[in-house]
C-alpha cells in the first residue's frame, strides 16, 4: 500500500547513514511545499510541488515534518518513583544524605527487585507510549537497577518485549551502574566481567554494554575492563562519563572503541580531543543538567572540534524524570549553543547512529523507514522556540499513525 504525505509546509531532515559532525551537523535537506511517498512502511520518494497518486493521503496542512526523534539514552525500566526526594533536594540535602535516608539509586534498586517482570513491562510500555506522543519513535533502554543477575535479566527481558512490540528499541546492559551493598568493589567488578556479562550475552539480552565511569562510582580502569569484557562477548561498548568530574572516562571510551560517551557535562579540551580522535559520539543530556542544576557541557566546543553530538532525555527516576525529548532539544540549544538545525541532527541521525540504527532510521530519505512527525508549527526554529507545549500532532512509525487526533488526520 502507498501513502502520500502532502502539503508539507517545511520538510527538514539530516541525510546519510553515519553520524555527522562539524559544519555538516547543521546542514539539513530543506523542502517547502513538499510531499513524501511511503510504501509498505518505507520511504519511496519525496519531492516538491504536485504529489504522486497513492492509496491513502495525509494532508499535513502546511506544517513542519521531520524524522521521528531518537532517544538514545534512557533508563526506562525501573520500579517505583523518587518524587519524595524533591523536597529533600530543595532543603539542601546532598546526595549522600538522601542515600542515608533511604533514597537514591539503591532505593530504585530495591523497588526494581521487588517488581514483577509484567509490572515492569506495563510501566515501561506506558512510559514509551508517552514518549511517542512527544515525537520519539526509537529508544535505547538500559538495565542497571538490579545489580544482581536475576533483576538485570528481568529488566533486559522487559526491553526485549518492548523491542518485539515496537521494533526500534536498543538494549544496554548497565550492570556497572552502582555497587550493591553486599559486595566489595573488586568482587563486583570481577562478577560483572566473569559471570554477568557472559550470561547476558549468551541469552542475547543486550546489544550494548555500559558503565558509569565517574567520581565515586567506577574508575576509568574498571570501566575499561568491563567494556572490554563486553566486547569479547559481542556487546558494543558505551560509557557514562564526566557527569560529576573528569577521571579519564573519555580516554577509556576512545581506547575501547565505544560507539558513544554520554553525559560529558564536565569534559574539557583534552577529553574532547579523545572523543574526536576515537570517533566517539558525544551524547549530551541537558534535561539532567537542568534538573540537577549542574553544568550542561561544551556542546559547541565538541561540534567545532569535529565530535558528532547527539542529545537524549536520560529518562530515569532520580536525575531526569522527563520523557520529552523536545524539551531537552530546547535546553541544549539555549545552554549548549547549538543551532536548531544542529539540534535536529543530534536528536535524529546522530542519536540513531549512537544505537546502531542509522542505516534505517533518523532521516527522511528513500529506503529509510517512514518514521516521521508532523509538528503543529510552520518551521524548525519555532519548534525549538515554543518549548513547554507539545507540538507533535501526528507521529508515524513505518507509515502507521501511532498517535494523533483521529478527526484531523485521514490515514
């Protein structure tokens, strides 16, 4: 079946199937009075002027159309919430004080261990459906709230079920998220490398392996050892780094050939050079910086140095309880000094590259999946400018409308 999207006021898209950086990050294909032809879930053609005939028509009514957004860093599977910590934060309590009062990441670990797989699946599914409403059509989901094999597998089975239902869902094993209360640091790193990673890989539960390399968590040496163990079993390395302090995480990411290095709010010139020379995508998380009132990171310096920059929500119950990637895009433009065009590339093509999906999603080009968003705005600049309200009026995945008002969109 063929479906044509006609009367597109402005079609904006990055192009290609690899992450782009430097000047190219801001260079978008822009079509006005455009149309896009989809056939059996794949983009067949696009152009301007009179649209071709098709079995079905979607009148975009002069609105902006972009590729579906790609949220390439989330912690979407977790038990409980942590809203009770907000008052403690406002009262000036430190993270360690919150942890001592029963909060923090270990409280989420307890709730995730307690929840059944079905409970976690229903919650995660609901969260992703909310993401769809905001224009996100593909997502990466990490484990890391188990810190034991049974719960980490349970989280990753939930991710597998999400992948079976929605398709473009990447699974990341983040056993190295924190240290459990009942093991020494050395024993836990040994367990991750020698027991957990081999079993996770053998059962095909993850695509990527990640570690939280930062002050007070995993050292650069420990992180490198964990990621190399993952590589031996076919898991592609990623890394959390430089959220709190630079401790050599970017260099470790480059040495192991990580596809991405994420957070980077404290990364300086030496770390930026390591990312560039290692061909590592920088995944920036401005919603986390906003919520924690922390530095946003040198987005501008990274792009100018030739590092591909992606952006994600970091959705998690502790430091970024936010499902709205367009909010992160606006924050990244304002505080990271990216242009709207650079930011669209960050939230589409480069995000897709950071989770190994840029061959099929992240741009609007013939041969790619027909994942697209019709926005209630006339141009990209206004989408970024009009933060605080959801402008996504119709979201399509492989040509199928996932969300949108029935009376407005004839599909």
